[in-house]
C-alpha cells in the first residue's frame, strides 16, 4: 500500500513536472488526457487496446526479473512469437482450417515461439553464469532479421508486393465486442494471465522458489534449489508471455505482421513492470495507467506540437525517480535485511 | 572492387556505431554496462543539429553533441555509481527519457511533422573527415591507456574485482565516473556524427537501435577497443553487402545482417565470457571484504 502511494505520488509529480517544463496549461492538459483516455467508449477502447500488450509483456518482465533474470529481450520474444504464429496461421490456412480452433492453435504457437526464444537466451546465459542482458540484446537483433526475412520471404502475402503477411480471414481473428471498436476478446486472456501470474508467483511452491532465487541466490542454493533450472523456467514463462502479447496483437488487431509490427511493446513493458512493483496485479494497474496515457496523450497535440512523445519523458522520469527512491531506501535499511 | 570511395563511405557509415562502441568498451571495462547508450547518442544527435543550426558552424554542433553526451554521463555517474541503481533499469529509463525529450523538443522547434531540416555538415577531405581519423587515433590511444597505464590497470581492477582496487587505495567511484565521462564523450560524439556528419539532419528516434548495436559490438570485440572498432567495420560491411547481394545470392541477405550477432552469440556459447569479460560487469552489490 505504501508502495502504491509512493508510486502514485511519483507519477503525478512527474506528469505535472513534464507539463510545467514544456509550458503546457496544467489542468486543461490533464483534463484532455483523461478525456482522450476515458471520455467515451472510443477513448476507453483506445486505452484498453494499448493496455493489452503492455500488461501481457509486462507480466513476462515481472516473472523474469523476480527470478533475477534481467530479460530485456521482450522485443525479440514478441517478434519471434508473432512470426511463429504467422507461420502456424499460414499452415492452418493451407489445410483449410480457419475457425476459432485454428485461432487458438496460432496463439499457442505464438506463446511457444516466445518461450523457446527466451529459453534459448536463458540457456546461453546461465550455463556460463552470464546475465541475460547482453544475450537478449543480441537475440533482439537476430529476431528482427528473422522477421524481415519471414515477411519478405516464406511468409509474404500472396501477391509478393509488400513486406507483410497475408491478412487473416475474419473467422480466425479474436472476436470483437463491437464491430466499430478495436477492443477484442484477447483482453480476457490478458486478465486471466495476470491472475494466473499472481497466483503462481505468490501462492505456489515454484513461484516462491523463483522469487527466492532472485532475492537471494545464495539462500536458494543452500536450500538445495537448482538456480539455473529455476531461472530458465522464469525466462521461458517470460518469453511465453511476450510471445502471447505478440499473438494478441496479431490475432486481435492487425491480422497480419510486417517489419514494424511491434511498436516497442517489449521495451515499454520494462517500465510498466517496474512501476507495478514487480507484482502481476501492480503491473495491471501500471499497464492501465500507461495505456491511458498513450491513449490520452494524442489529444495533447492541441497545446503543443509534441503531444504523444511526452509520454516517454514521463515514463523515463518516473522510472528514474522510482528506482532512485528505492535505492535510497535500500541504503537506509539495516544491513542483512533483504 | 574496393574503390577508395566505397572504403570512405564504409568508414563514414560505420563511424557512429564504432564511436559509441569504443566509448562503451571503456565503460564496461570499469564494470558498468550503460544500457542508456541509445538515448545518449540520440541526445548527442539532437544537440548537434541544434548547435549546428544556431551557429551555422558544424564544429560548434559537434561540441553541443559532446556536451549532451557528457551531461548524460553525469546523470549516469550519480545514478549508477553513487546511488547504485540497477543498471538495466536506469539505462532503460534514460533511453525513454531521451527519446521523449528529443522528439518533443524537435516537434516543438521544427513542427509536428518535423519537416526536413538541413544542418551545416562537417567538411571532409577525399570522403574522410577529422573525426574518422581521430577515431583511429583515439582507439589506439585508449587501448594503450587501458592496457598500459596506471589508470587503465586501476580501471580494469574496478571491473574485475572492485574490492581489490579499493584496497589499493583507489576510489572505485572516481574511476568509474571517469570511464562514464569518456563513454559520454564518445556517445555524444557518435550521435553528433550521425546527425550532422552523415544525415545532415535530425529525425525522431534516428539512432534506431544503433546504441544497442554498439553494446552488442563490445561483446563481439571482446572488450578490446581495436577489436571493437574492427567489429563495427565488419557490421558496416555486412550492411553494405545487403544491397549488392539482394536477389543475387541464394542465402538471404538478412542472414548476413544477423551474422555478427550470431557470431557474438556463438562466442558466448563456446567460450562464455572467458577471462576477458570484466568479472563484475553490471554488478550493483556493494563489494564485500
């Protein structure tokens, strides 16, 4: 609760600070942002549609980072997940299966693709005692080339004119609540994933072991836990969630993938997870918050030329302030208390 | 048929990443990984264009760019060295901050669409400019400093085993700050070169991942500045190949673009970080003993 309060104060302070720095009228700016995010059903849809990938990939970051596995390859896992899904979709379509079952098969392959890609990063890192940071950066580049190859090569749409995959038939897309709105039933999957992640991390033995490995590898080792295996599990789950995020964007929104399919969701998931206090429910709140900022900030263009890019400033400042406060608190804590 | 022109253009196009990677090498040798390099380059690129446009003198622009990089590095000193914030997190935050700031300021100054602006460019001689020549000199100089000087020895100790450096009477904090400042200088210069050395302009998020390429190259170049420079040139060469190979080769050109990263990964798989990688890289724990 205290954490929630601190975070909220930090976020509000940063937002006001950013408006002040860029000389935007404070109250109207806030009002416009809120209106753009929640004002009508279009606004709410915009917010939720942005929240889905942020939350799904953010959950992935929560699980990996809890295990002390600094996965910054969410982007690559998102991409590989959607490429694997597009491949599966093409296979299913050539078999003539285009129903809801095919759609869930595609989603499952997305999860699997992301999970395997993250597990690969984990395997390379942990067997040599490396941090996954460098390995996941390297694999992000490989992933974007794989995507480029896939959408210009084997998975390109039938006319071979543009670097995109074939658009999925409507029957394979996730159901929409309203044909006018972009909101799709993937949001149920995301919410289910959030609840499952919360139960897994805080109510199961494996979840506890994962948190222990992250909080104190030494304690985990002396308790006889297999550190490498637990971190690998955390990486695979993390990648699976990032792959799921890719799959939901693919099946829920676009229906096709292209070279610029991922709008940095894999990277943006990191601040979402951190400001959510590295808990799945907290991550839900912070994803909703940032989703609404993304949706609302487009309206800000009325006051300044900038508008939507301000959100990166807010995110960056908020994370920086948050981790600096945390670092200070850690220092003031008596030694030995973790 | 490697004519001089193609060599010069390879040097030019590889330079931003090479500069950034060489700076990052110094930072990593001291035991810190600067994930915020991408943002640092972006800040340098924007500042350089502003400086160049304001004064009409590209060299002032370069100074602005370097200044932005160093300002960025000073924040890093506070956050990474003194507050010991998690380096991945702080870097991610700095990247976002820089992306947001440069895009917002750019739009505020040059309009929503960011119509094409052209800043005065650096003059060159036979396709090569002072910065490229300086890069070669600096790489060798830094290699010598890191490997042969007392400062370099102490810096490497910070990266390997900070307690030992501290026990010998060095200030780990000061040494790491010095490395970060050098990294900032190079990062800012890299951005400046990208915007006013090559593009002659600025665009939102114009670094588009080059900072991360640079971080990857440090691993590929095994934490040695000459090797890192060679790695940067190799990447530049692979990128230039894609146009000539498109359609003519049975191997997809994307494979060549991914190759440097695959090689770096293979090296990590087969030799791990070995004895070469700084042992305490990225470690924020207070050293024991």
